[in-house]
């Protein structure tokens, strides 16, 4: 397992401690951090979300912004929908969707902001909201190509 340095510098010149996490986890952390900053949050801001039935083992952070999502189940064409980003963690995303999506469905999320990376994963939760559906997405770690 490759370990990152205990201190890293982000694109804004801010030093942060990655706690000696593995390289894939550090890459995923950097993506979540970029989404957090893109949403207009300060680097040191800590507004951790706590849900009644928390399933994630890592902290989630509130994020704002739109994205396009492609939901694919089986071999047929996928369903394209515009979603709103609600929260992010190292391992997943929370989004608001206008369509109901079955858990287990593959998803690709392309944020509107060009600096935020595309996320690939599966839908692990779909709960009815007042308007639309709240989806929990478990994202796959994307590794950089050498």
C-alpha cells in the first residue's frame, strides 16, 4: 500500500494533514475537498452533517451545486437526470434527484463545475422527499493513470 506524506498542500497553498491515508483515499479526499471549496466553503470550515440513521463511516460535508447523472441498470440505455449535490464524503455523495432510482443501479455523476471530477458508483439508498428523491451514492475510487 502506498502512503502519502502526512502533510500535503492543496492548489490554494493551504497545508492539510491527510493522516497517512492510502493514495486512493487521498485522491478521493482531494476530490471531496475540491467539491467542498467549489461550493463556496472556506478551507477550515467544518459543518459536518449528522443524519438520524448515519451509515457512512467517514464524515460527510454539505455541498451545493448541480450535476448531470446517468443511471444504468442492465444492458439498456441509461436514464439521464439533472441532480442537486447535497453532501459529500471520501466514499460517497448525497444527491437530490427528480426520478426514483433502484438501489444497486450504476451511476455516473458529472458535476457542472469543470474542476470537480466525475464520480462513478452505485445507488445504495433512495428515499422519498417532499419534492423528488434523496439518493445515497457509494462512489468507486478512481485511480490516476501513469
